[in-house]
C-alpha cells in the first residue's frame, strides 16, 4: 500500500498523467486530421489518377507520430512524442501510382 501512496504523491506521476491527457487529446484531433487527409487524397487520386506524393509523405510521418503517441500514453516508452522529440521521418518511399 505504501508503494501506491508514494506513486500518487510523486510529482513525476502527476506530470506524466498531464502529458497522457494532453497527448490523448492530440490523438483525438489527429483522428479528424487523418479523415480529412483521406478525403483529400481520394479526391486528388480521382482527378489525377495518382496519389499526391507530398501528402503521401506527410501521412507516413503522421502515422509514425500517432504510433509514438500510442506507445507513450500506453506506457510502452518514456520518450515523449513531438514536440519533445523531432518529427518522425517517413520510413520509406511510398508508391505514387495506383
């Protein structure tokens, strides 16, 4: 019981809790951003027959960022996501043709 009391009384516990809340809110906002990107990419593909390479590259970085958020809020890592670290770089070149 004393370990739980120490945990609750520690500043680190409450600071991490605040970061978890903040990144959870960011995660929910990014959910809407991803939906918007899907619609824009779909429209671009409809008009041109190809995916937008810049949007494709950004979406790859965004997917990595979302994964970082999930790892942090589920205690998979202690490393805080962007803006406390660099923005994730895309892992690979994604195809631009369908």
